[in-house]
C-alpha cells in the first residue's frame, strides 16, 4: 500500500488490513516458532521423566522468600545429573528464542503500520 492511500483508509479498509496483519503475524510466528516449540516440548518430556517434581515442590522453600528460593533452585540445579542440566539449559534457551521471535514479529508488524486508524 502506498503512502498516499495509507492515511485514507476507510473503516472497512482498516479492518481488512488488521486481519491481514493478524494472519501474516500468525503464519510468521507459527512457521518460526513451531519447530522450536516441538523441541521444547520434547525437552519438557525428558525433564519430566528425569526429575521427580513432587519432591522438588515439597523441598522448595516458600516463594515469599526469594533469596531462599533462588538458592534452592541454584543448588538443586548443581546437584542434578549432567544430562538434566543440559536439558534444562537448552529448554531455557529455547524459551528465550521463542520470546524473541514473538517480539520480533510484533515489532515488525507495528513498523509496517498494520494498525493504521482511518482518517476522520
């Protein structure tokens, strides 16, 4: 859409462009994030098999004490098997990659002025 028409959108045109953006954003997010999400799901299954979560929750101090909780998480991480540590790190990195991709798609959409309000 050229610059002249961008400011003269009718309400119908603005709605259509909004829908086009949502479809584009959804397709972009799914194609970039879906493979990473599958890997993250597989890693979560590995963690679920390797760690007995009921005991972790039972031994964890109250969340109202953030210093004690963070120390517990740190020591629990250090005292697990090496493969559990690797799976945990890769899972955290995958979550950051997914978050970065979502933010990138949203920022790209806003920079393309997909949410242009009609001139009144």
